[in-house]
C-alpha cells in the first residue's frame, strides 16, 4: 500500500531543525558575560589565542586519524611481510604517534602557554609602579571583597560585588574561609583555586569599563551554582570616588530606630554594619563576621550571591524565605521573628547606601 505524504519536505525537518538549533547554541556560547570566547583583558586575549591554537591542532590531528581509519577499510591485496618488517612498522607507529607526537605537542603547548601564565603573576611592573590590590575571600556560598586601606584609612568591605579600575592591572589576593573554591572571571582570564590555609595572587586587567560575570569554578557544596560574583570595571576616577564613599561611615536614616534595634538583637552577632551605634548591639556582642558585611547592601546589584535582584522589598523577602531560595545557607531561619519586624529590618537595610 502506497502512503502519500502531503508534505514530503517535512519528513527530515526535525533533523534539520535540531542541527540548526545545535549550531545556534554553539554560536550563542561564543558571547555573553561568562564566555571565554569574548575576551576583555590581556590575560583573556592570551588564553583566547592558546585556546584557538589547541582547537586547530586538535582538529588537524582528528582529521588525520579519521583519514587513516577510513583508509584501513580499503580493499586491497595485502603484501607479504616478514616478522622483522611487521615489527619495524609497529615500532614506527609507536614512536611516531605515541612518543614524538605527544612530546612535540606538549613542548609547543608549553612554549605557547607559559607566557600566558606568566602574565598573570604578580611581578613588579617596569618603573616600580604600584598595582591596586583587592582581597577576595570565598565562603560557602558567597564572596567577601576587601579593599585594604593604609594607616590613615579603613578597609572597605563589601560582598558579592567587585569593583575594579579599568585599563590597569589589578592583583587579586585569593583566600578561602572554609572549603576549596575557585576564582574565575571568564572574560578577564585566569582561574585560580582558593585553598583553605593558603593564599595566592592572580593579576588581571580589564581593557575598558564594563560589567563581567564571575563564578566559583570548584564544586564547594550544595549551593555552588548560586555563588555568583558581579565584577564591574570603571574608570580610575570613578573607582577612587567609589572607595572614598565607602570609607566614610554611612549616615543613619531617621525613623528606623526599631529596625536597628531588631537588627542588633537578631543579626549583629553575624553581620556588621558600619556606623551602627554600640547600644543597638544587644549585650555588647562583638561581630564575628560569619555573614556578609551589610554596610553598603542597598547599593549592591543582587542578594544571596546572585539569587535575587536588588529591588524594593527584596531584602525583606530574602529574610523570610532565604532557606527556600538558597537551601543550606548558614543563616538560620527567622521563624521566631514576626513578619513586620523582618520587613522593617529589610526597609532599613535598603537605605544603606554610600
């Protein structure tokens, strides 16, 4: 029985659609704030060249191997060889494909990759110029960012938001407070493990002002995926102004005394707010810094290391549902605090901007 298809052209359409969809996904992956194929710094450009060189060599080697594999299917009379000849041919392939090719490939990769790695080392600059130092501490599951001050200046501490000067190298001192994390800004290059009890330094640079995504690149627990860091590169004048604003204690907005008292009672043992009066810290408890510094939380782009966008009412919503939004985070549930109090605390925290 002959079956007539009204639209014969659609028979192979799903396969073609799948192929085009796959190609589109691959092309989309070449851009975006988390793509290594869209470099925005010297280290990233160097890694970009190494990546393409490795890809080109891999494709060439694969094509040669596939060609040899297809060649073996040719039907042809087999010449008679002695055992010595067979051994000689085998030795030629072992030495060429198993020794010579890997050695040449590894040496070429070292010659190409070593300068790339050296460019991210915190080496002295010509002329003795100083390099901006930013300290990044990995926690489960959030980022602490510190800008060390000198004898006359306090450190600036923020969380999950890193601001750096554009157009100049910056040294990032990396520390872990608990487990192994990995600091990675794909578009600026580099990926460095953060091992508890040790610190390391990586030098990166942004070519121009912009916003870049960063991610913990080492599995560090249940909320590893929700450990995002927003990196913002700005002009040097804007960066200096940003630091100066945060080195001045924020003015406490009036009409939030009850919220500050509630914060001191329930939150001040783990979180710090610059300028919070001592009398609001119940029992005179010292700050343990177990949680993020909240001194400028109202100016940060997200909450919970990328879980929620910072907008009106977001902090109060986070305080009520943080264990649902980010299960397993170390902040205890606030079931014992009434919703009105949490909303007051959230409204006050939203005012904490430089």
